[in-house]
C-alpha cells in the first residue's frame, strides 16, 4: 500500500529531502526538552506531542527508533527559583521533572527511549570542553571557558546568518573575559553566592547550556544522528552552537535532518512568560481532556504556528465530539447486530482511498492537516450511509466495524481516537458543564420538570424549560426510546 517515500523538511537545507537514515533501519533522534524550574506551559508540550507522532510514524514504516528527550536541569532560571523557594537547585529540578512526567503521562504519550539530565552528563561535558581547548577552538579565562565562534568557518549555516552581521541588533552577553563578543560559554565559573558547582580542570563551575545537549547526544546516540528536533526558537543560537561544538571535534556532519516545530501563539503573540500569556499544561488538563490538546496541536502542520484561543479549543472539541459520536453509533450497531455483516463496496473504496491519502500526507513532511481531512471524509461517508435507506443493517454493521478499525490503526500514530467513546463523550460533557457552572444533576432535574409538564400536556412550560436549557448550551433530543441531552459542541464564535 505504501507507494510514497518519506520526505522531511530540513531546516539547514531549507527544502524537503527523502529520508535516508545513516544506518537503516535504525533511526537516532534527539529532541531538546524543557528547562525544569516550573510547571511546563502548553508551548513546551507542542514538541512532545509532535515528536511522539513522528516516532510512531517511523516505527509504522518499520524503522527501529531511539528517541532521546532531555531535561535541562542546570540553568540560571533554576538557580533563581531555588533562591525564591529557599530550596536546593537539585530539589527544584527533580520536583518539576516529576510534574512534567505527570502531565506527559496524563496526555497518554509514549515514554521516550531515555530522558537524560545535564547533571548526569558532567564527565562527558568536561571531556568535550577539554577537547575543544586542545584544538584551539575554545579558551579558558579566569575559570570560565568560551567557544571561539570565528574559528568555526561554517558558523551560521543552520540559521542562514552571516557571522559578519551577527553583532548588528544581536543580544550579546556582555563579558569582558571574552576575546570576541560573539563567543559563547562552555563552562561558567561559580559565583561566590552560588552553592551549585562541579570540579573541573578550570575550577569549580557548571556547564553552559549548548554543550549539555551535544554531550548528551554523544553519550546516548553517538557523534552522528539522523534527526535533531526542537522549537524554531532554538535554531539560533542553541542549535547553531551545537553544530559548531560537535563538528569542530568530530569533523563530520552532526545531524542529517534538522526538524523544527513552530510556536503556539495567542492573539498573534508567541506564548511566553514575559508576555504573561501562558497557560500551564496542568491548568489545561484541569479544564479539558488531553485529547483536546493533542488534536489542537496536530490539526496544524508542525511548521505552522498554532493559534491557541477559546475558539480553537472549542473547534477541537466540536471535531472530536463528531468523531466520537460516530464511534458510539458504530459500537451500538455492532452490539445490536454483532454477527450479520455484509461488505459495502463504496465504503470499502472510501477506506482504501483514505488510507492512501493519510500515508501520503504523513510521508509528505508529516502533513497532519491533510490526514485529518481524510479522517473526516470517512466520518462523512459513514454518516451518509447511516442515513441512506438503501444501506442494509448488515452493510451498516460491516461499515461500523471497518470505521472503528480504521481509526484505531491510523489514530494510534497520533495518539488520538483511542479513548472509550461513550466514556469520552460523557467526560467531555462534564468538562463543559463545569465550565458553564452547571452540574449533571441540575440538568437532569430540569429535564424531569419538562417531562412532567409534557405528561400533563403543559406544552407552554415544557417549551419554556427546553428554551432555558438551549440557552444554557444544552441540546435535547426527544426519541421514541426517551429524551437524551448533551452539551452543545459546535461553536461559531469566541466565548
């Protein structure tokens, strides 16, 4: 069935390239993880969701994948947090690693191959720094060690920046110890007030940020890797500096494919603490199921910005509710007619076409929005067949089975569409009721009052209660088997 080849957009070459691993079928991936000094905001989890899918898809293509996702547990932000909370830096980082892992688990993402920490890689970091000094590419200055940027002739090829123009409008760390303002820190001498350091040939101190990732990659994956991932905000200077460090030492290509996911934005602005427009994942998961966040993230292409607002959340809810409601219908049909099945050729063709479209989309630089369109084309066809009087119950039963199998298979790549349908929809209603300040018991009580009014043929009161419920966003469906309700999930405006 797989006719297309996987093509990946490489940031360094600025084009899509056929994916050819260094040592097929083995694939080595490193993704820059978070700095752990606080609860992680939803922007930190865009990469976690996307690279979870990327690994799943590569495995679907029969590659053997190692995915390393690190924790930066040495950083000025951690030091500042430790002072604020009057707690040791290592306890701060351990605490927020655990909090990240809880959110990650609640999102139902697969564990990574390994989650190394910078503090566990000090020996490798010191060895790399010493090698750079021996090569004359780095230099020590009163306990600090700096990388000499101009000594690396290819500096800037990832970001497309000209080294001659870097000082113009650049944010450069002012440090009189540097020989050149562009040079960056490999090792930082401990300050008198800092009780957080390691011994080194240059005295007590701690590593710079950029050398940490290079050391962890060398330790866990080797000197050459297939894919290096991270957010677009890491292209310069972080990933540029990683290249300079590793390729100067190893004299070989560091990364085959650089993949960068774009940012989450709110009202046109990048999500950041400085702008005060962030939401932590913990806060999101208290309000909504993790399925909604994963859908919201993956419904945009990874190289596009994700618009995060109440509207886009509700759009995701509406889309998921449509999918899961048809899962429930399919399950009900299968329960009532479990053995009598008859092939429906039109739906068979639709499934086959959708499978080919999804595979082609995923192989085209992980084009998830195209794949989502194919998912919904199957839902729409299934909905049509349920309404079509020419479709027999036996054919509906076969279609129901195929629908559920199709979504299980291809949704699994995205870590989506795997929830128990009835339970998911009930939980979704409960989340939305809570948001409206309502309870299930309150809605049921109003429906009981409406039922009593209808039994008494007091249709004026019955209609009044129905109108009140509709104004609250409750949709009522009167059927021959009883009255059913759900929270309205199709939204057309900002709320």
